[in-house]
C-alpha cells in the first residue's frame, strides 16, 4: 500500500465539516495522511479540525491566515508526504470506497491520474454522472484534453474527483487569488500526464446548493475563466490537437453566453456585460467558419444579445 495524502481546505464550514471528515476517516483504504488547512475560519471550524486530529493520528491540522482556496490547497501540497494526492472540498464528501477504487485503478493500469463520477447534491435531489458499471477506461493525451469539456468521461476540470500521482504535480501549484484555479492547475499538470484512468462509479458527493455560494450569485471574479480557456486552447493547439482546441473554443462560447444571461438576471452593470460580449466575440471570430459551431444560436447572439434573450424567453414560454 502507498501513502495517500488527502488535502482538505477549510473556511467557515462548521455545519458541513464533520460529514466531510467522517467520510475520509471511514475510507476502506486506510493508509492515509489527512492534511486539514484551516484558512482563517471565524466560526466553529477550527475547533472541529482540532477535535478530529485528537481522535485520529492520521490527521494533521494547520491554522493559517485567510488566503483563499488556492492558498490553502498549496499549503497542503507543500506539507504532504504521500505518493498520491486527493483534494476534497470541506462542504463535500466521499463514498467510503472512493480512495480504494481510484488507487486500484492506478495500480491496475499504470495511469498517472484516476478519476471517478460525481453525485451532484441539490436541496431536494441528487444526480449521478456515472452509470455505475465500475468499468475502468484508459484515456491518453488527446482523449484527456477532450475530456476536460466532455463531462461524460468524468475527467472534467475539477481537481476533487481525482487521485493524482504527486510526481506529475511536481512543483506546480494553484493560482492564488482567482477562481477557476482548477482550469489552470489541470493545464500545467497535464503536460506531465501520459494517461488517465476513469472509473465508472459515482463516488464524490458535490454539494451544489450551499447558501451564499458562487452558484447563487454573480461572481465577477469568474470572468477570468476566459483567459484560462484561451491559454488552454493555445496549449492544446501547440500540441497539434486542433479538433480538441475547437471543442474548447465552443465551450468558451457557451460560457460567454451563459455568463451574459446570468449578468442580465442579476442586473450586473453594463461594462461587465460589454466585457462578456467582447469575450464571446474573441472566440466567435475563430469559430465562425467551423462546421461544428452551433451557427444559428451563436449568430443570433453575435448580432444582438437582446435579440438572443428575446428568442430565449419566447422559447422558454413555449416549452412550459
């Protein structure tokens, strides 16, 4: 058995933290190093962290000044001594078989990373992203990058549904002070990755309804996504994967439209909406002649976002 480090950033999650930590200490794979990084919490989270450390010798706790999610994860990476690494957000939790299933997949395939499906947890229901066949599939370079935007593969850009060989992470760290840090982290680490194993089991519980999260408000910091996707596209094109780059550009267009609709819904100021439209045009200019582009939909948005919103409103009314 190899030592696996689990890094848990914590910030004001006292209501959810015991569920997360219980899911870790009850894993069927026991050779664990659990690093809890309390990122300046002001609620009861620090006490909970220390209580769990006193109960389980595998747990290490560091209390630090608030620096954000990336800073907390980087602290964990600097401290961890395991051959493998798992990241888990402290308001989420894992199936007790998650670590073992991912470790077994790496051992049986020689992959650099193993991933699993997730369970999206809403206020009144849950949705799985896997058929739960338990099959293991190997993905190499082009398929890996394709999987970043093809959610059906369970590769995804998120870091928390994965077991990473620490050697492929190396000295790479998360960008501090921005959201969509996962996109950047995947981009720089995947340069060192030859193959990923995906396990068709939904093993990570991702809580999507936490009050006050960025999913219930408009987060202007999220607009850095477009620069991150642009850098990813450039990386992919440099590696000769033009079709995959096209797919990522389509994803950028989709996100631009989605952000614009959200900006309208939340009455965000005009300059932000203008910026989002400019990002749409940035990617649209490269994609307009590609046959894979959803031409009618994006053409309408290109001509007039308000025309697009009007058509969208009529369509939604007809679908009721």
